[in-house]
């Protein structure tokens, strides 16, 4: 299944670079974002436009939609699904996309539900790993930073259960991977090790996946202040890393990757964010293309 998607992603690179397509002409994407976003919203919207479709968008839905008047998410979705072919939803509550999907007449793409999941980012990440390393099997991936609140990490960890990956979970004690996700990994027979030391992980990882400390999820601002600078990857540290490995990050980065890493050929995070466009084009094409096209 993922091979089919990867093939479609490769096709979409060509479509985006050449002339676009009219595959989704007359289809409408509504993006409904209750939390800030740059990459996720704009890449979905660019993807839809490159495939010939239309886009309507509420980027600050808590303030600029009827939510501000007290409308429930359920009512909003019921209404919008009458205007749309697909809804891309980002919401601050875990489970919001699931709730929306039970009501909507059209597909819902979960663009992040609180600290829950971020599945289109996970597909982008999986494709990027493959594109950088040319394999998905037998890889060792270090996930670093705020593993407690990082939804991209939660989705990627679950997705990696389908491959023979080894995980190194690098986090301070207060931001460790939730036990529900670790239980999923154990059930799938995925080996993982938890540690606090980034340098140790760096020596044997094929992928180092850095994450932002998720300020907006902390109840105690002082705890955030204590945690925010736990990890900072610098170019000099990469001397210890394998010559063929990749540094990834879903972005935005704050201080966890120093700018001096950007010039290292192993810095893959901007290639990763570009891949997000092709992945979303492929997903929209698979979901919405007319039969037989
Ligand atoms: C991430 C998110 O929103 O979860 N960003 C993204 O979608 N690429 C990561 C983050 O905000 O730290």
C-alpha cells in the first residue's frame, strides 16, 4: 500500500514541477484551522490548487468562524461538509478529527488534534526517511525532545510499527513518550530504548528526529522554561554521527537545531517540508480523483 503511495508521490513531484493538473477541477477543499499552522495548511492548499481544485480557508477558526459565537464543532462540520469535497481540520482537542469524521459527509483530514496525532506529517516523515536512506527496514531512529506532547512523534511511532525499526526515545524525564504509545510499540514487537543523552543516541542513529518543546501544551509555564533548552543539536556534534544519516524536524524549530546544522548535507528538514506538498497532493488525488482517472 505504501509503495503505491510512494509511486504516486513521485508522480506528484513531476506534476508540481511541470504544469500542474486538472485532476481535481470542481473539487473544493476547506481548511479549518483552530490552531496556528504554516506548513500543514499551506501545503494542503497548494496541493489542491496544483491539482486544479478550489480552496476556501479559515485560518483562525476559534476567532473568525461561528465557534466564536458558541457553535459546536459538530454543527460547524455538519454545515461545512455541505460545501466541501474534503475538510482539513486542525483542532486543539485530542479526538476532534475523529468526532468530525463521524458527522461529516465528506472525508476529514486530521491536520493535528491537540497532542494526539498528525497523520499526514507522519506520511511525509515516512516518505522522507525512505527518500534519504533508500530503505525503511532495519533503521534506527532517535526521536528527540518533547515526546510527551509531540503529535508528529506519536503518529510516526505508530506508523513505524509496520517496519522493522528500532527506536531511541530521547527526552527529559518530564517529557517522555506516553505509555499508551509505548504499549503500541511493544505489542507490535518494536524495540525501543529510552534515554536522556542526545550525544549517545547520535552515534548510532540513522535518523535523528528533533522536535520542538511544545510550549502551548504546558500547564505550568515554569516547567516549560526549565525544559525549553534541554537539547540543541549543533554542527560540531554531527561529527559523531554516521556519515550517511539524516536530521529531520517537522518544523517550526526554535532552538533545538542550531542554524549551523543547515549547511550539513545530512540536514533533511527543509527537504522534508517540501515533501509535505507532494505527499498531500498524492493523498488528495487518491481520495478525490474521479473514478477511473
Ligand atoms: C508540527 C505540529 O503542528 O504538530 N508542525 C507541523 O505540522 N509541521 C510540529 C510543531 O508544531 O512543533
